C-alpha cells in the first residue's frame, strides 16, 4: 500500500510542477526551451523536429496540421493505452501486485487523454499540455514501480512507446496556432 501511495504522490507532485511551469509562462524564462520549429512544419514535415520523428510520422500519417496531428496522436495513445491495460490484466504470477498499479495508472492515463481531447475542442492549450503530461507521468510511474522492486518490467517496451508518443504530442502542441 505504501508503494501505491508513494507512486501517486510522485505523480501528483510532478503534475503540479509541470502545470505551474506551463501556466506561469516560466518555462522559457528559466532556460527550459520550448521547441518552436521555423515555419509551419519546416518543409511540410511537422514531425521533423520531434524527439521521435519516425514514430511521430507513423502516428500522424501525413497530417499537415499540428492540431490534427496532435489529435491523431492522442487518439492513438488512447487505443494503445487500452491495449496495454488489457495486457497488464492478463499477466499473472509474481508481477500481479505491480501490474495492479500499472492498470490503475493506465486507467488514469485514459481519463487524462480523453480530457485532453476536450481541451483541444475548447482550444485550451495549457490544459491540454497538463493532461497529456499527466498521462506521460502515469506511464513513467508504471515503469518506476517495477524498478523500485528491482524487477524488469514486462511492459517496458509498451511504456517506452507510450511515453515517446506522449512526448511527440506535447511537441506537436507547441505548433498550434
């Protein structure tokens, strides 16, 4: 139980810090660079400057609009998070307790991702960033739970892909107009 509470506390503190940075506008003023590509999509490839450009291109499938690409990314994240949650439910044995934490985090991530789609419709970029960051934190918390117990996560590849997609989604949001 202490492990779950510690994981949730970390998630909440991280989310609060990220939210404050975005809402206060201090991200750029304190030397934390917000990536802003030159021109719209820099030659038509909006994924060119993403941290994971190959994954970005695979997910956005030729979208030219950063807004539409962000929406495609969140929808793909929802689909893959649902699949990850189902996969976590199927694993049994010594990982059962830790996977329970991951299933809970995946559920939280789904809620944040669905809320972020609503934030997009309301053109609320700050809330979109906060909710997508919360989902990113949920994926990291799942992975951290395994490393705290000294075991290799059977979901490591899945969590890495989900984190990379969320990171790309945050990048795409920097280009919204």
